[in-house]
């Protein structure tokens, strides 16, 4: 659908740019009309660097609090593209006590936190939180309330094998560094 929209926009732009309007006493061509720049309609994002390359996700960025066998968990996720054929995305989880996680620094050596990064490949995932000893991963929640959560993060994510049902079966030595992470996402209702 996304590609079809881009193709249609390209065709429409081509036909509009080829039109000529003649006005005035000398039949001078009007200057071309430049469409206004459409600003981003969302202030929500997940940004970070992956091995030094900048990434920004603006699609389905959300946070949700859930209960799991390990305790209460804040999940944050975002995707590069709305296309069903694009699997690139990031997600991370912070476990906490109480009904809402307090704004503070969560570290892998003192707290239970997990990361997952998926490049555009449904069978490939990099994760943090399963390596022994754990890497120095951090999530800082700077603000939570009024329907949104924001903060920063960093992690070292390792190539991870799963059983296809979400259970980790092995963690390899290949890794990627996530640095300069920042997020501002809405809380799911």
C-alpha cells in the first residue's frame, strides 16, 4: 500500500508539473506552485545510533504496562515502516514493582531489563539481557505520566537464536552497539 501511494503521488506530481496555465496580457506562464511542506504530525519517536548509524522510528511507537510471570513490565517498541514486509524495529522492557515504574535509571546489573532489535529480516534478532555476564545496558525513564513516557537508553545487543515461539535458545558472539537512544512514546490505552 505504501509503495502504491508513492507511485500514485509521483504520477499526480508529474501531471501537475506538466500543466501550464496562461494568464495575463502577454500569456506569461505562471510560476510553478510549490506544495507546502507537511510537518510531522506526531511528536513521538524512538531515536538511537546502531553501530554509529542514526536510526529514527516513528511508526507504532508505543509503551504499555503488562504483567508477566517475572513481574510488572513496561514495554516500549517502535518500527521503521508501516509496511508488513519491513521487519525493522526495536523493543525494550523494564521490570518494576508497583503499578507504574518510577522515573529513574534502570541498569542491567541492578534491574531486570531486556532489549530486542530486528533488522529487516523476520528470522534475525539481536537482544540484550540474555548474556552472562550481562552487558552494561541502561534505560532512564525521565518522565512518565499524562499518557506518555520519555527517556534515554543504551545497550549492546547480541545475535540471538530463538525457537520460533519467542523462547531464546542461544546467544552468539556477534553484537551491535545501541548508543544515544532517546524516546518519547504514548502509553497504550
